[in-house]
């Protein structure tokens, strides 16, 4: 792909980048943004991880490069909306404010090229743990950090064995019964909110599980994340929605920079699966 023109879409949805955390795949997102462009871009929450920054400041150049890349797209004419999430909830106090061409919102309604209306929201508002037991949410955040340490160890081993990237934490999440039940409950609550909002579907993030599902008259779309699976949702110029998986070989940036080797870009309509 070096030197190739970027693929252009009508709109693009990215969430859960978690800039400020060591687990953020900032280099891969920069590479993805270099090869993909859109007229409309939605940052669907948890782009910056305020929780981790408060615990331990971590902001390498690659994280700053992501911000600069997005600001550059805004300067070139892309309409960019930043939807606040729970990890970047500080942004909710700036709803309606523009920062370098990027406007902040809590939720918006996006209309596709074929006339469908989607509620765009991070989704933490429908996570009962986040709202009713915040201490448990913080505890879960520490547990998630531990899972990501295991994930990095597994990835390094697979790299030494010449195997492609595979997310242990993503695999665990979709194979543990309670996690599966939580994901199902989350999807149900979001689709009910879409019905209450009188829209055709919902586009969200939060649970780090990319999916496109149909629930009778409502379409549920989750953008996934840039910590584990490295996924984004795009809208083509005919209004069709797809999930892109930005698979890669090298999970960590070695000294002196990182060579990115895209293995696969998987466009999925209907039900999302993990890229192996």
C-alpha cells in the first residue's frame, strides 16, 4: 500500500482509542488514517483515556500524532464530531464547542446516503456498572490492564513464532459466558434507545466488540476499538455500512520506529467476526 491513494468513504466511525494508555495502538491508527479518508468522521468516545492519565501520565509522540492527524483532516475539510465517552467524560462539559474544527457532542443523529438515521452515542450511559457501581468500574479497569499485559505477552510470542496478530483479550471476552451475556444485554439496551429516539439504528462503542447486527427494525453497529481488535466502521457512498479490521503483525513499536505490515482488511456486512 505504500504510495497508494487513500480509500475514501462518505463517513467513518472510530471509538475507544484510549490515547494516554500504554495499550493504545496509536501507530496502527495513524497507519489506518493514512490509508483511509472520509467526508464525515465520528470519534465515538474514549478517544482519550482520562482515567489512566490521572493515575499515570503517559503521552508518547505517537499519541500526539493521532491528534495532529485528525486535526489535519479537519483542516482539509472533513466534518469531525467528538462524542464523549466515560473515559473522556471531561469532554461532556464542552458540548457544542469547536476545537480546531472538531465539535464536541454527547450524542448526535447521523443520516446515511440512503436516508437511514442512526443515533451515534458512546454507550456508557447504558452500562449499569459505570453508573451504579463506579468503584467496580474502576476495579474492572485495573483488571482490564492486567488482561492487556497478558495480551501483549501472547502477541510477542506469536510474533516470535511468525504467527499473525491475535487478541487474547478479545477472544476471552467473547468466549466467557458472563461477558457474552453482558454484550447481549448492552446491545438490547442500545437498540431500545434507538427505538425511543425514533431512528433506524444505533452506532456506538464502549464494549470493544465490533459488530453489525439487525434487531428486527433496528440495526445495531459497534465500532470496536483500537486497543485490541483495531476496527472502524465506514459508510460507503451508497449508504452501506461495513466494519474494517486493520490487522497487523508487529504489536509493539521497536526502538527507532515501527514497520507496519497490514495483513488483511475485512469488510463485513451483517455479523462481525474477529480477524485471525
